[in-house]
C-alpha cells in the first residue's frame, strides 16, 4: 500500500499544502492508507510533490489538525489510529467562534424563557396581548389589494417611501418637524439602538443611562464596550449629577425614556425636559429618546417628546410598532437629522439591506387609513382597565408588602419588596405558584435592584390579573417564611472567624 499524490490536475485556487493534505486525507478515509502506517518523511513528500519542505510540513500539520495523522518526535508521521472516524467527527465550532460578550442578565432571560408557559400567568415579558392584535384590519387591507409587485423587490435601506412620508407627516402634525429624509425604518427599536451604538460609539466611550432602564439597551451599550454613567430614573431628574458627569467624563450620548419609562413608569415633566435639553445643548451631548409607550396613556396625554422641544438638533427619536400593534412586525423607526439617518442606513445595509417590505406596506396602509388611530384608542381603553385591575389587586392582596406607584401609561408596575426577601429568591417560589415577573437586577448595569421587580399588566386581561397577583402574594408569604427560617438557622450556628 503506497501513498499516491497527483497535483497535475486542473489548477486549483486552494493553497498547495491544502491540496496535498486533501489527497492524503481522502486515502486515509477510504482506508487506502491503513491506521498506524508510516507516511513518507517531509523531505521525501516535498520531493515527490515538487513543493518546498515548508509546504510538505504544512500539509502534515493540516492532517494533524484534522486528527488524521500523528507525529512522533524523532520517528516520523503515522496514520492515526481511528483517523478515519476522527474525520467524521462533528465540526468543532466552539474553536472557531470568536468569544461573545456575555450579558450578566442573559441568565435571567434564560430562566424566564425556560419558565415559559409553565409560569401559568406571565407578567414578565413586555408584550401586548395577542388577543388585541389588529389582525382583522390587516386582513382587510390585504384583501383590498393595491400592493404593487415592484414594492416587493428591494427598496431603499431607509425604508418604504410612502411609510416614511406618512410617519414624517404624523410627527410634523404633532410638533416634531420632520420630512421623510429624517425618517429611517428599522427592524424594531432594538435594531435601531444597535445601529446607533454602532455608528456613535467607540469602545471606552461614556454613555449616560437611567437606572433602572431597558435591559436591551444596557446589553447593546455594554457589548459596544461603552462605559455607563447612571442617573436614577424614579423621582426628579438629577441634572446636577448629569452636569457633573458632563464636565468630568464628557459622555457622548445619553439614552433616556422620558415617557412611561421601562421599567419604572416614570414620566419626565415638561420643565425638566426643557432643562435637560438646555444642558445637553450646552455640552453637545447627543440624546437618544426611546419612546415605545408614548401613545399608551390612560389618564391624560403625556408632555410632548424631547424631540418636539429640541432646538439644537441633538435628539434622535426612536419609536416602534411593537407595543402598539404587534412585535412580530419587527418595525420601528428613527427620526433624526439627515446626517444620522444616512449613516445609520449605511450601517443597516451591512445587516439586512432593508426592513421587511410587506410589514411596511401594511403599516403604511394602517396609518393612512386611520386604522392605527382607531386601534390606539381601543387598546388605551383596554389597557386602562388592566392597569386599574392590577392596581386594585396589588392593594388588596399585597398591600404593605410592596411599594409601587400607579403608572399613567405604558405596560408596567415597578414594585419594591418592603420585607427581607429578594426578588431572585422570590422568583422560584412564584414559578411554583404559577406566576412570573422580571427581577429588578435585570434593569441595572451593576448589582442593584435586588428587592425590585417589574410586572407587566398588558398581557393578561382584567379578569386574569387578580389571580396572578393573588399567586404573587402567596409566593411572597412563602418566601418570607423560608427567609425567616433560614435566618433562625443561621443565627443558631456559630460564626467562624474570617481569616
Ligand atoms: C424601552 C424599549 N426599547 C426598545 C424595545 C425594543 O422594541 P422592538 O420590539 O421594537 O425592538 C423595547 C421592548 O421591550 C422597550 O421596552
């Protein structure tokens, strides 16, 4: 049995060492070269193939990487025992993938997803109720037709022109001056944030975020290598602290949710909005205003967005249809100066060329037919009932053990446990009782929020919510009892010295 190598065939683009290795590998796999057989020394292989010694060495190295040959120092190169089987081993992808930035909250999200339906009544994910999706209206729009086949081909990266125009007109009518050139449609606000981080941030840049804040934003900024400066979200805006950051760290960007903040539900009052913008303008601080919930108000309309007050063109306004229509559309949009829109579009082109046309066409029709406004009025009525149902149930079943403020809009109650239990220890007990929530630490970049948690009132209706809160209250009682017993046991044990 001998090794045969033929390099005379048609020219291959593969490097020579790869071609030699591939031919030897094929003979090992077909068992033409038997396990344990000694292969020609590198010098001989080089001569036979008419290549340099380095090429021959590289060919054997490649075979070694594939597990097909073994080199014994001072003795030579041999076909590996089980080499043929080694070649059939699955691809070692973990060796090829570059290390991922691992979010500290990824575990929480995994736990919540694992809980899934087993949680029974989920108050964790911030999703609208699928029973309220305007699917009937979308079916009618499809039945009416009018979609040009050309609109199903590739379109501009910035989005479907008529939708951009309709959104710009809507904003202009509401006091946010914008033309279509100021609008870019993105595959959800999450993509918008990712693209903005990509075009604005270098590793090491400082970004001001509120705490608590939307965990998806924290993940994006941290993955971009940004350093986070935190500003407490509930309560009045701490502009003196912000100014201190501006002077000492010169942050490039502030990410803020002025209206029905996720998770705290806080609304920044008009006067503070103006003061914030004045400070930002003075220090050339770019502001990303994320506003998924502004249309979801239940008592009175919120103050105008920062973007409506923006005199220096420093605000990038981000909206989404995920909370008002449905998240599977993957449709959000940015309103920003044209220079930002152009740069974001360039970056978006690398990712997906443009967002989904069919979703954009349907949304365009939904907006201009008045369907969106009708739908918003209906969901506001429904979510108001749910907000009230959750407020009443919290008072009735968990009063005294939780502190919270009733939100004027959005999707969430932000609660703080007044007793000794942490929300991480409460979560498994809640799972056993058939209810779920998001623990507070998910909304902080550091180790905070251990007694806080977020409840979403949008997903369940007003008849289901009281049962969810009853189960939560039972879970708190049981977790408190367990914490009390644990403290007693710990108290009885002697404390070893710390050395
Ligand atoms: C504050 C905030 N920003 C952005 C998003 C992401 O929205 P989208 O589904 O449009 O990507 C969410 C969704 O939970 C959110 O709450």
